[in-house]
């Protein structure tokens, strides 16, 4: 069993990096990078199960206050992450795909000394993507993933890092959106917003926090009305980045007091249940418990942890967007209100 230690190199197969986004949150992407840095690709039997002390897992996943129901939701979310691997013939022509989960089992348990751990094991089907590969892979030091603050930024780093030695990468807008996990309707027809909130935000973040930087320009023919259809990214080594952040320092900086994960109040409710019910009130009770959990997770990716850990701030954050939706609804009736709320937060991630 692999444990967290000072081993900060992520080795990732190209095919795994090219798989279209499965809608991982920033925390899940970060967790996967840390998992890959903890395994030994040449020793699957010995290292496929990685152990995280609960304090480390809590920091990596930005959990805030911790209780058993919240923890179940987070670990179950990891176990639900599915990848679709294309099936190709000898000429590289796609002939379908195979779908399977990245992880098959997660155990949360307490040792004889009262210390809690999270153990996670990769799915048998995923082993060829993570272990015993000899070529067609790239590497990066884990610290590059620790300061990035959105799924777009972390995915952009990996998408371009893979081509660092080539020095450039050409992608259609459609393929780029897919690789980044940008939804079909997000920024649709709004190039300036896509440029500002995705491309330029990623450009600034990578230049500030990682070992590569990039510029980009329109490539090839344009569509109707001068619509940009593809981009050429020029990738360069970056020497002017913030100090490298080790995993141990990252965990220490984000570590707050961990409460008993079985903690319940007099009504039998955990801290997590109380938190979600509080946020439900911000939406006038319109959305279900599970729907508000989704909104909370979207909010977690959109705001700094220092604010996310403050329940009153989060209450007003969700409530303000609910009021905005109500205002828009008066102008034009919104049919899918929960989807609209999610879209408001997606734009801020």
C-alpha cells in the first residue's frame, strides 16, 4: 500500500490525458494527480492502493468541517468517475469505446490508535492506463497542480504540458472545450467570455503558478461571421513562477480542525446535514437536499476556500444568485430553474 510521502512526480499516459472530461471538480482532478504521484507505475500490485490520513484527504478535497455523511458523498463521487476509452483499429480509426470507472473501492477506517484513514484502489480495468506503460506518456512535478484554482486551469496545464517538448499544440475549439470539460451551452456564441474566463484566466494562472506558459492565436480557416474554429497554442518553459508548493505544505496550509466524523446534534443531524439545510433556506426551499449539495460543490470551485469555509458567506452567495434568477424569471419564464442556477455558478468557475 502506497502512502503520502515526498514523491511529487505525476506520470500520466497520453491516452488518459486525451480522454474527454468526465466532469471532475477541481478537488477531484487534484486528488487524481496526487494519486498518480503516489503510485509506482511499474509496481501495480504493491502501490495501486493509496492511503491518505483523514487530515490530508480533507485538505486535498477542501472539505471544511467533516462528518460521515459528507465524507460518504465525496468518496462515492470519486468512485462514480467514469472514463470512455476509444477503441481503435490498426490504422487508428475509432471503432467504439469502452467505459469504466477509475476507482473501484474506497475504505474509510480507524486504526487501533484512533487515527482515521482513507484508502482508495484503482479499478482493474483502469490498471493499463495507470501502470506498466513504457512510452507515450508525460511527467510533471506535482507542485504545478496545487495552486491552480479551477478545473479549467488544471486541465489546460496537462493538455499543454503533454506537448511542451513539441512547443506548440493546435486544437479545434470543439476539442478544446471537450478536453477542458466546458459544457456545450457554456459560452456558446460568446467568444469574448470564453476568451476572458477560460483562455486568458488559464494563461495568467499557468504563468504565475506552473513551470510552463503559453500564448495562443487563431489558426486555420474561420467560420461564418469570422467565427474562430481552432487555436494554436505556443508553449514555453516558464522560469518566473511562484515558489514551488510541496504537498506537505499544501496540506498544512489547508488543514483546519477535524471534528469527529460521526458528530451529531440532539436531533441526530450531522454538521454537514445542517449546513445543506441552511443553504436550502437561501433558495426558499425550492431545491432538494441533493440538488443543493450539487450547488454547494459548484460554489466550492468558484470561490476561495477562506470564504467557502464561512457558512454565512456561502448562504448569501447562493441566495444572491437565487434572487438574480428570480429577477430574470420575471423578464422571461425560466423552465429549468435548477439548471439555470448551476449555469450561473459554472460561469464563475
